[in-house]
C-alpha cells in the first residue's frame, strides 16, 4: 500500500486543481472535491503503473508528516 498527500486548490473559474507533490508532474482536475479526489486516485495509479513499467523506484509519503501553520501578517 502506498500513501500520498495531495493538494487541492480551488480555482477562480470553478473546480479544483490537484497536485501530488511526491510524484512530479502528477496533476489533474475535478469539477468538485469528490471528482477531484477520484481523478487524483486515477492519476496516481497511472503514474505508479508507468514507474513500474520503467523499473523505477516508487516514492510514497508514508513516512512524511505534514502540518499547516497559520501566521498573522507582521
């Protein structure tokens, strides 16, 4: 099992852009959060399949901690 952190960014024109930081170039889009998550899963699966076909190492985020910090402007 692989673990991936994904970033969903709400777009001004609507929908969500999805980025998988540990898989460079793994980007997708969804009209809403549910669709964006489904598209991310599909994009990750295809990315991993391509890495396997090339015999490359498959990165994953299972040992990565992530925090969000909120800072007030100075």
